[in-house]
C-alpha cells in the first residue's frame, strides 16, 4: 500500500540524512543542541579568544564528521583529511578531542590516563601542537603534554623507569612514542587511548617513519581491542602513502574484534 511505501521512503530518507553531514557554518553552531553539538562553553570561548571568527574550510568539513551527535556514529569514524598548509587542521582535530573528553566528564566519567595521542614528525611541530591544545583547553582542566625522552626511560639494568603520563592528551614524535608503548608499562599507560591523530600523515607514512607509525597504530589498536579511531591529516598525500592510509582506515572499520577468551 501507499502508506508502507511512504513509510519506506521516509525511513530511507532518514537513513540518508543521518549519513549526510552538513558543514559547520559558524563556531556558534558548536554550542547548539539543535545542530547536534554540545561543545563546552569554555572551549567555545577559547576558540573565539584566538580571534577566529569563522571556521576555515577544513574545519567546516571535519568538525561535523568528528563532533556532530546522531550523525555517522557520533564521531567514531576514521578519517583521512587533505587540506593545504595553513588551513587550520590543528584546531579541526584538537576541538573534537577536547569535546569528547569533556563530554565524558559531564556524564560523570572521570577517566584518568591518556585518552588521545597525537603524533607529529618533528619535535618542533609536536611542541606547537601542545601549545595549540593548551590555548584551546584553558580553564577546562584537560591536560596535555609533550612526550619526553625520560618518560620512556629504561634504567641501565633494563628496568623500566616508568612513564607515568598524567595527561589526557599526549603529543609525541614517532620513535619516542613507540618505545613508550613497547615498554613494560606501555599496556597500562596507554590502556585508555581510543583516539590516534597522525599530523603530517604523508611524512609519517613515508619511508623514514612508516614502520614506526604503523607500529604505533597496530600496538594502540591491539591495546584498545580494536576500539581505536584514527584520523590522518595532511596537506598532500602521495599515491603510495594514500594506499597505506586507506588501508589503515578500512582495516579498522572492517576487522571484527577477537572473540572474548573463554
Ligand atoms: P595547518 O595545520 O592546516 O597547516 P594550522 O592548524 O597550523 O594549519 O593553522 C594555521 C594558522 O591558522 C594558525 O596560525 C592558526 O592559529 C590559524 N587558524 C586556525 N583556525 C582558524 C580560523 N578558524 N580562523 C582564523 N585563523 C585560524
Ligand atoms: Mg599542521
């Protein structure tokens, strides 16, 4: 009958709508439940305090994918983003991380330990990212730190000196991070990590860093029992790198978690 046909049509339309992600047209929308967002007032004010009056193009596209509730799977997606240098990619991945950590806190989940890891190819860039996170996190209580050599130090006897990362967000270059994850405390220290951000992903997946980056991704994914969401950010991506990147994204969405032990 027409009613069921209409019902089907409506259902289909609804499904399509939930997959469509309307772009963010103003930062104010991030405070609007009607638009599907619930960003903390403090982070919103911190964005405005930077003097940013409107989202950049990459922010318009990526923030909804990572932050809009009731769309896709509430930010639980892997994402590969290509946008030119200077287009504001940092804010596009930092704000969703802050939003998730603060939303969990709002629900009374006071998690301790690193929840998100950002990897960058150079120490200078990593330090800049920490700086950017700090600016956007002012007054929220969210802690960020730069991975330091000592954090993954092992004593002469081979005993691990401990990492003891007390931050919510950790920013690191690849090798330091890989060593820390592979250290004795790695499993415990990184046990709560559910978000991995690869900044300058084309560099991180190029010859020099590829094995380290994939090592980090595999280790964190295993620790997280496949419940790790990865986002890759880059200005350019070569065809070889793109294939590796696509495989990362596809494999984590298609691999079923291993069955629980008996
Ligand atoms: P990318 O990583 O894409 O190269 P960055 O994240 O480093 O770009 O941002 C480049 C510059 O743009 C930074 O100085 C940053 O503070 C600024 N910026 C970010 N978002 C906005 C915005 N919405 N409006 C104006 N400036 C912005
Ligand atoms: Mg950048």
